[in-house]
C-alpha cells in the first residue's frame, strides 16, 4: 500500500517569483501567504541611485488599496469561493493571506492575481485616506499601542522605524496615486515576492496555476536599493506622558547594537536571545516571580524580541502601580544577565525542552507554519528549520550569542501615568 507523505517543494517561475508548497496529506484546510519584501521602514529608498522619500505609511496604504479593484472588492471574490482572506504590513514585509477548505486552486489564483494586478483610482485613494485615518485614530486611542509605538520611536529617532506602520494622519493625507504606483512598481516585483501554500494539494498544479494567473506582464529593470542599513538612529532614554488608563503603564526598550549574523544563523541568534529572555522574565523564572511577589509586576506583563533586517530590539511592558520602581528593578535584572546567565545551564535545558515541545505542536498547525515562514535571505526559514536550530543550540551557543547583546544594549523607558 502506498502511503501519502508530507514533503516540501520549492519552485521558481521564469520571472523570479518563488513558490513553496508544503504538502500535508492529512490537512483538510489549505492556507497560503503571498509575501512582499516591502514594509513600513522602506519609505526611503534609492531608485537607480536617486534617493526617494515617500510618506510614512505608504506600504500599509498600498496593502489596503490592492483589495480595491474596479467595481468590486477582492474580499467578495474570496468569500464567494468559501475562503477567508486577510493581510498585514509589518516593519519589513507585507503579507496577503487566504485560507479555505474548498476550491484551493481557485483561491490561489485569486490571491496571486489580485496582488499582481493593481488598480489605483483617485476616488479609491481618497476613500482609503479616510478609512486609514480612522484606523490610526483607533490606534492612538489605545494606550497599549501608544506605549509600544512610542518606545520604538524613542529607540530609533530620526529613522523610518520611528514612524508607526500605518503612518500618521498627516502623512497618509499626502499619499497620491503616483506614490502608490511608484511603490508598487519598485517593490512588487516577482523576484521580491514569494508564495507559500500549506495543505493537501498538488505542488505541480500550484505552479501551473500561479504561472497562468500572474498579472505582472513586465519586470522592472530599475535598480531598487533599500535603506535599512541606516536604521540606527538616536535614542531618547526616557518619555513620560499621561493618558486615561486605570493603572500606570511602563515599557523598556532594549536596543541591540551587537552584530546579528545573516540567514539561518540569524534565526539561531533570535532563538537564543528569546530563550535568555524566557529564563529571566517568563512566569517560571525566579526573577519574574520575585518581582511579582513584590507587587512590581502583574499578569499584564509581557516581553518580546524583534529581529529584522537592519535592526533588533527586545521590549518589556505592562502595568505597574509604581512604574519607576518597577523599571529600576527590571534594569537591575537586565544588567545582571551577563553575569547570571552562565550559571543557568540546567534552566536552559528545561527551557529548550519546553520550546521544542511548542514547535512540535506548531508543526501540526497550518496557520503557525504560514506565519513563521520567511524567504528573503539566501536560505528559507520555516518552523521545521527553527526546530532543527533549537535542537542543535547548546549552552555555549546561548552564552556566546546573548552576552554581547545584553552587554551592549541601550535602554529606553516609557511611562504612561493615569
């Protein structure tokens, strides 16, 4: 009896567009993401050697606009096929997502065709400005969002990273059809995009479907140079402001200055720093529990590590009755990490086992597989690659990677008072 097997197939169209199919015979749902290597930090770039400066929020605006076609909205087409659709813009990429249990090939065609056939009209652009301005207003009214955005701005002043992903009401009002066309033709090129499909699906049929439905007729010969290497910026050490909150809020931004390796070595770096943060700030960490028992942290506390092309930082944030004291104690913990981490071999092994279990569980989720995938370096990065890196990571790796990060970080603090 022939058994169905899981496998990964990578293909490339003649125009440079890359297709990755992860065949999962037991899956009922097919999920996919078409991702463009273009994010909010790319509003400044060089085109054929000439510096181009576009309004902040252009990548996010373009993401919204691609759903608007002449006489219809693409979400209606997805709904008619029984599919869910969504999209998001981050600092460094834009992703268009779809998921379905029926008509997977038609859904793939719809996804590829709508992203590769833009339609920008004066009427749609004007309408979108109002919609996004309202969205920005909602973000501005959210204290947690303001806490995060302002802390990133504090760490990376005078760079495009200091701008919110959506831009500001003022910058959005400046976006024109010409801006959108220029951003699209500069970055939405086949060799700057890829498609990932996960499900019980035939990889060759995916290739043929994408080839037939690709909307871009020509490939631009212009040379586009991103400006991400300039994302260093000045750091503002402290920001305090008031907002209508029940409890004061705080955030600590840890701006990295050590050199991050490229490709999968960079993912290994990210995993190591994330584990180090877990060892000191997860709910099972002794340092966290000491601060919790002292009423300096509560259940709102969270942390994360962001590692992207051109920048990397950690963020710690939450509510605190006495945010100044909480920040002071957290700073002491951060300063102690280079000394204390080498003593935590046993805790590292336990944390590594827990993380391995989490990744094994993620391998059964098409949503997790899609969200973790990246293909904009010389090597692809998937859940499967990351699980292998976690397995190979040893305690010496952890020390060699993490101590330079924590020794060299600059710290910026933000406090929101009630």
